[in-house]
């Protein structure tokens, strides 16, 4: 074998290594021959798909090392975030309780004229176990949209805009109910008196008007639905928030949330809890009820070695999930976030969407495709 041939072979080996190292695992997943993927990819623009994926390795000092990949991610392209907004609001509620004297996650409180006692810890449990709207709305009453948005901007989530409560009349009203906390028998009641937030500033980005019609008060309006005063939580910032939760140490101190380690641990525990682990025993609440990646298209139990710290959202034909996924048996860890629109008739608010036959199966298979690649990478 001559020297020139050896050099040429080394050159081609180098090229192959470079291409392999630069390949995007998301694009590999989307090139799958699985019909659950192909159905969406065949008309992917219509489905407004955005995906973020982060490989996680460990440095010599034990810190997480992130390698990021993306597909079609655009912070200036609107999608309705639905219940994913509960993630930052739950986090901020835990922080709010941590930094205030005589308050903690288990401090009882009442809201408005309701005499029922609640705790923020129980609200957070229900938010992640079954995506409970009433729990989110109570926390929203405590914090208010001005506090939520200002605090998120302080921590680098500059494009997120929380504007309203969920699934309740007057969801966007500026006034908030009186809150009373009861720290204990020896402490005075702590009261947050009725407060008023600023008016909503409309969002002005691409895709804010969607579809060809929508239902309002039972009547079809033959014009696009305007989402400019709805919540917005771009995928990039959902993904970033997961990173800040699981590895605050890799961010500058000023960009971290002021959570005690106990509160952060409890928040993460709530995020990964399955409904049955959070005391929801009804068959309605199967393991993947609010965990779409990998298991959303099955009602079987999720294997005990798989832990999914996540938040999903689905409304107005849009399905979104952001998740930190861990396989404790195979030393696999990664972050995956994705959103997809499934609204074949282009009519919004008609409750006719392809969640079950297109959206959730796509997200489940996407999770399996990424997991498969990560398992192969570890072998």
C-alpha cells in the first residue's frame, strides 16, 4: 500500500467522522420509516412542527454538559402553549414561597370567598400529575401576570408572555382575588389584598392569526382566529427552563431562580410523578395521561426505570411537550421539546382536532426515535 493511498484513506475517514459528528439526531428521527413519523413529515409545514433536543453528558468535574440540536425552531412563530405555561408559573410559585418570611410550600391559604384551604405544594402536585386548571388559576391569583412576566424576564425568558388564567370565565381580567395565608397558630395571617395587573399588550409575531375560521359562542366566524392576547411560551424558552431546573449550577448565579434545594427537589419530584403516584387512582389517569413522549400512544404502565420530568399542553389543535427524560438502568439522559399543530379543517375552537390519531402518536414515536439513538450512543 503506497503512501498516497494511506493519506487518501485517512482523508476520507476524517470526512466521515466530521459528517457523523455534525449529523442532527432530530433529522435522523424525522427520516424514520415509521408511519407515525412519515404521516407528519409528508406535510410537515402544515403541522408547524418545532423540535429541540439536548444530549447530556458529564464533565470531568461532574457537571452536566449540554449539546443542543434544533429543527425549525423560531421564537417569532406563534403557537398556542396551552398548559405548558403551568411550568413557569409553578416554578415561580415555589420561589415566591421560598423568599417570603414565614411562608413555605405547605403554608395553608384561602382565596377570595372560598373557605377551602389549599397549599402551593398541593397545587403543584395537581398541576403536574393531571394538569389541573384550577390549581394553576389559584397560583395565578397569588402571583399575577405582571409579577410572572417581570420575573421571567429577569431570568432570561424574554419572549414568554403569560396573560391569562385557563378554562374559566373572564380568564384575562386584570383584577385578582384576595389571598390569605395561615403560617401557624403563633403567626399573624399574611394577606395579599386584591390587586390589579396591567392591561394585556398584544403579541405581534408571525402566525398570530390562525386558520380559516373559528367558533365563538356556538357560531362559526369565517376569518382567522386571533391569538394576540393569548399566552405565549416559545419552545426555546420552555427548553431553557428545563435546563435551569435540572442543572442550575451551569448558569450564572444571576440567571438562576431563587429556589431552595428542597423546593427544587420537590418541584422535580412533582414533575416526574405519575398520576397513580400522586394519589389519582381513576382509570382515566393512566401513566401517560400527561406524558406524550415515548408512551403517549399507550395506556400501559411506564417502566419503572424511565423517569420523565415534563409538562405537556394541548388546546386549539396544538400539542406541546417539554421534558427531561432519564433511563436509570442504561445511564441515558436527554431533554426533548416539541410542538405540533393538528387541525385538518383549519377551524379553531370546534374541538375537532387530530390529537389521538396524529399528534400524540407522532410525539410518542419522536421520543422513541430519540431514545433509540441515545441508547445506541451509550453502547
